[in-house]
C-alpha cells in the first residue's frame, strides 16, 4: 500500500524538481523508464530533475502522467501569499 502525499504548493523550480524525483521514486520508476515514456534520454531526465526550470510545459504534463501526479492551479491562500517570499523562476 503506497502513501499518497497531500497536494503540494510549489513556489520555486527547485521544489518542482524535488517533487518530480520523489514521485518517480515512490512509483519505483527509474530515470530510464520515465525517459522512455517521455521520449527523452535518461541523461536528460537526470538533468531536468536538477534543473526543472528547463522543463517545457508539455514535458511537465507528460512527466506528471508518467509518475502519477496531477497538476492543479489555483489561487493562493492569502496567509500563504503574505508569508511567502516572492520568488521568480
């Protein structure tokens, strides 16, 4: 039985990379398996886990599908917005 984490708000690209890597590992997928599903090389998947700001939106959607993530967008809660430093990618 696998543990499903709650929804994770993302503020930085680094957080995205960590989330994608964690989801891949939780699904017991190798970088090579994710790469095959995305039509990329294993080296590229490794690079993108470390540099998620280089992901195209199309790659991000495919990656989410490959590792069992769902991408959702929504308005931030006011308290979080006020307490979070503004970070640009």
